[in-house]
C-alpha cells in the first residue's frame, strides 16, 4: 500500500467566514498590510474533470497590523480572460463573475489566520496539451485608495504522469542479502517527461549497496538515507523505461523491510511546487555527490542533453514503487514486571514493561505499535496513579479484574526497553498478583500473534503484590542507539479512557513515570481541529479563517 506523502488540506475562507457588521479599528491605528500568495506553477490534468483535487489555484490572503483579534476585510479579484478556451473555473461561495473578472468582496484575514480562495479549474475539451497561460490575481483592502498586492500562477495544460509498477517481492531474503528489484515506469500523461529523476529513501531494513556518479546521497537528522539519481533520458507519453538494477542490501536488524522509490520529470525547482515531495527531500537531507569515476545509473535508453520544457508531473508525489518485503528473521519480545511494596501501608511501586532482545527490529508501517504492554489487576487492588501512556481498558470485560494498556512505539528496535511505573495500594493478605502481557493487534484489531517472535514463553510475566519485593527489571543496554523518529502519524485510536471508571479502580490521574530506552518516546497528545471565534465590536462574531496544514505521514495499512 502506498505511503501517504505530503498532502495539502484547504478550506475556502469564503465558505467558512461569516462577516457581521463592520470592523472597528482603534482610533489613529495604522492601516493593515495585505499579502497575497499562490502557486507559481500548476499543471492541469485534462482527465480530472471539474472536481479534480489537484486542478485548483489556491490564493492565500494574510494581513499584518490587525489588532485586538480583529480581521482585515480584503477584496480579491482574478482576471479569468487567459482561461478562454483553456479551462473553466467554479465560482467560489461569496464571489461573483462580471465579464472576465472574478471578485470575492469579503475575504477576512489577519497575521495569525490566513484565508484562502480556492479556484477549482476544469480543462476545456480540445485544449492543446502544453498550452501555457498566466492567471493574475490581486487583493486590496475594502476601502478607497488602498494599495494593491498581486500574484501570478503559470498554468500548463497536461503534464507527464510517471507511474511505477510494484516489483515482485522475494520471500527468502535474509539479513546481509542483496536484493535487485526490477523497477519499471510508464508515462501515462499527455506530455513527455524531459528527464527521469529517481528518489530512493531508506526507512526500514534496506540500504544502498553501490554508488553511481549521477546520484546524490544524503542523510537526515533522523538517521534515514536518501539518494537522488538524475537520468537525462526523456520519456514520451505511452513509453516505458526499465531502471538498471539498483541493488539494496538487507540490514542486520531487518524484519519488515521497505524502500520508498519515486520518479519525477525534473529535479527540485520553482516548477516542481513548494509542497512537492522532491523539494521536501532536497530540503530534509544533506546531500553529497556520488563518486565521479563510478558508473552512471541508466534506464537502457540513450541519454542526451537535458532541455527544460517546464513539464511537471500531474502527480506531485511522482511515479511510486511500493517495495515491501518480509525478511527471514526473528525478534524476542519479553514482558517485564517488578514490585516494590510501600512502607507503613503506603502505596507500592509496580513496574511493567517490554524489552526486545532482537536480532530484528520491528517497525509497523501503519504507525501502530507492534506490541503494547498490558497489566491485569484484581479489583481489590487500588491503582493510585498510572503513567500518562497507560489507560484503563474500557473494552476489557471482567467482574473481578481490571486492565491497563500502555502504549509503546511503532518502532521497536533491537534493545528497545519501555517501562511504566504504577502507584498501587495492595493488601499483602490478599495474595494478589499482577499479570503483564504484550497485546499485539493487526490492522483488523485482531491478535496478530507476533509472528516474528517464536519464543512465546516470555511474553507474559506474573508479579506477586505481597509484602516482599518481587520480579526484576533489567538495566537497559547502553549500547543500543536511539531509534530514528518516525515521520508524523495519526494519533493511535486503540487506547481509550472510560467515562466513568470502574469499581475499586477509578481512572487514575496521569503521571510521567513511563520511560522508554532505545526509542524516541513522546507523550501522546491526540489531534483536534480548532475553530476560531473572534469578537468584533459589540458582540459581533466572525467565524473561521481557513485552515491549511501540510503533513507527512507514514504509510497506512501495510505491515503484512
């Protein structure tokens, strides 16, 4: 399954802003200053239809010098005459078209809340691929004599559409083996790709085996590696190219191994788009050129002198290869538990956890945890405080027990150790004990069985909660390097806090007693949408400026 890349979510400010009354600026206040920005270049997909998600010019309006939580009201105008015979535009809500001029008269903006007008375009039937026009937009404050700001977007009908074919994955790879995937790309667009720029990214289990003179090799702050290889071979519409073997070596700790491979018609630059994946790679990694005397990477077709045609790919993420393979290796997950009773009737400390003895690291591409830590307790035992990452499991049904689930990490590397400290009040006379388990759920929220772990005997631990200390927690290995921080993922949804708690085991206040060794362990904060309500004048409300955000996520779904 494809790893989601950079995505842009835009809500039209005109559709979400209600302006009631007039803005009351303080006496003698300086006039706000407007800004207007848009894409510098946009390829239009003739096959996308009127609602094609990528066929949209997004105008962003900001304002500085607005005080007191107020908004400036701007007038945005766009000259649509260059679109005649090329494309049609859907009129945004709150805007009108007179002749060839589109006007949006009430666009609210401030320094903190940029508004957007989204001009959705549909290519006119018969428009010739390669035709280019420039769309000119202006904005000014809704008052006489206000200065005007402007932006221009170059539009091109059509583009390349480089589409990769997923290579077949071998089933017998072991750590140390070299894999040479067969990588094929076809141009399914309307225009020739002027060259082919391949981008390789190591995320899990694989690394580059060789070096080529026409590749740049980079490393980023997370410890990931990337290669950008430029092949000066054009690819006409309908043509297919086969990349020469690009060998990948299986790393010692590999289990789920995958490599991100994309191909573009040009390198990073103004026409690539500021939010394009190739620009992101160039900015995120520090690159050095490949050896000058090394061979060139080719696609079996002649190379020539690159000629910039301005053609961009209709898919901002480029042709994508999904290279996933399960390596023949194992990882030994062990459940941990220890009890230190409190003095003079005070709560004791119950520590539960998980350690990975290797030899493989387990990295679930979905962003979920390969295994969490769960502790089951009798209801007669009182949990006074629990770690922030441990939640009472509302789906656990028992009249005599309660269970807490503790989150670990999507990357459980070799030597990873996570422990969680509970403050527990337990009467020694009860002879109670805590059961530590390592639940592992697949994408269907069913028990995965942890197929990488053949040693199931140490996946549970029982800890006596008596008057004497019991169990033990090993010291984390000092030789284990920190795991690379994964790119942002959606917040986990499998851990919930019940609304009403449970008898004799009320939901505890969170504590910061959990620790993780061998991985980045960040507190879970969740994800919420935010609405804006600003007071204007005497009880006048303005709702919303649009929200824009760009995220890069791990690939959803596939860890099988």
